[in-house]
């Protein structure tokens, strides 16, 4: 593995009896970036994260994490990573300060008291530091759990849905911390249910589907694969066909009709298509309008269009990072 990549894998496979959870997962994650991992339930995300964090052994394939072989140097990998799962690992009977000092001692951190105070301040927990964690809100517990993961300053941080169930203010606080970690050089692999969160945070996104990375790229690159959605609402159903003809010509896509609303829509991947262009074309065709819109794609559109939603290859809810098979070999060359 070159020093460019914090995670590099080829052909990772994992079976659970008759279930083929991973079918050759290829990943290439650059150091110091946030990689968002998206995919339907059962796609293989959690299995991949468990492999990359040494909690499971692959049945086939290879990977290097933080410069170490996943199988032959598993102990070295564990010393270089941290994991924050969906369930917190803190002791609610201890105070916030006691929890962090305990984690510091367990990880044999030099000067655990100083590191504890640093993290309490960074996560906005100083005022509550001497209260039992049982009295913390959900957002505060999540921040404490993340702080505990960082007690050792990991090279790679795996975050499994860190903001699920939190209020908007708590989600914003954790997003700010995650972005700051990447800016300081920590590589973050993030799985999340909030697609707009991945859109804001991730430098790259991996769409995992049926045990493989189906698509990878920046949020903008993935949105470009889906295209903007144009919709025209007309005054009379008799002119729907004319409006559809204009959309067909401008987008090159098959229009879809909503006859209850007298509306027709189509997806365009043409970056030159703008709302004024669309309006002028409809006007030239004599189409009387009630409304016309051109909505840029979201990651929700990407998710729905580029993955097999509702896939059930495993019974797990899942996590991983970025690259297709050819790209991994090409990048590592």
C-alpha cells in the first residue's frame, strides 16, 4: 500500500453459511479524508467494517489499513484505528471525566489526564465533566463516546451512524468535530442514515450494493450520474404530449406522466440545460404552463437510482469506504 491510502483492499469476501455477505469488495480511501458509506440494508456495509476493524476475518481477498495487513498484522491495525458503533461504550455510572481517564488507562495513553481535559473541551463537555454519564442527554453521550474513541489519536476512525436519533443541534456539533478531525489528518469512514449529512461531510462516497462497491466518487460526481429532474405542469391534459415532446428532445430521457396533476417530468444529465432554456423551448412549442421546475439531484436521488433498494443479502444493518476493482489496482500502481 502506498502512503496515499489509509484503506486499500481488493476482493474482500465473507460468507455466513449460505449468505454471501461480501462478493469482492474493492476499496481505496485517501488519507485525511471523510469517506461516506451508503447502501441499502443488507448491502454488506457492516460486514465490511467488521472486516476492516479486525472483528471478522475475510474468507478471500486482502486489505491494508493504516499501512498494515488486515490479517497478518491485525494487532497493529487495532493500534492505529478507533471505532464508534451505534451503541455507546461508556459506563453511565461514571462521570464524563472518569470515563475518558478510564479509556486512557486501558489504552495506555501517556498523560491520560491531560488528554482527557483536551477532549472534554473539544466536545463541549467540560461543564458536565463531573456529572454521571447517566444524567447526560443522548447527544452528550454520543459526544462522550466519540471522545473516548479519540483518546489515542487514531489514524483511521470508523463511525457507524454516529448521529442517529440525535436532535439537529447535536448532529451539527458531531459533524463539526468529524470535519475537524479530517482537516487534522485523521481518515474517517462514516456510515449514516442521513444522506444530507454524507453530502455535507464526505469528500468521497462509496455506494455499497449486494456485497460490492457499485459506485464511488465525490457527492457532485455521483449526482452528475443521476441528473437534474425537470417537471412541467400544464393547464390542460391535451397539451401533455407536446410538453413531453419538448422534455424528450431536451433531456433525451423517457418522460414520466402524472396525469392527476397534468404534469410530466424527465431526468436530464445535460449540464447545459437550465430553467430559462426549458421555459423558452416550451413557449416556442406553444405549451401553456402552470408551473415549470428544474431540480438538481440530491443524494437521495443517487441512492434510489444507483442501488438495489430493499436488498436483503444479509440480516445486518451495515459499513465501508471507496473504490472499484479497477481503480484500486490503478491507484495503487
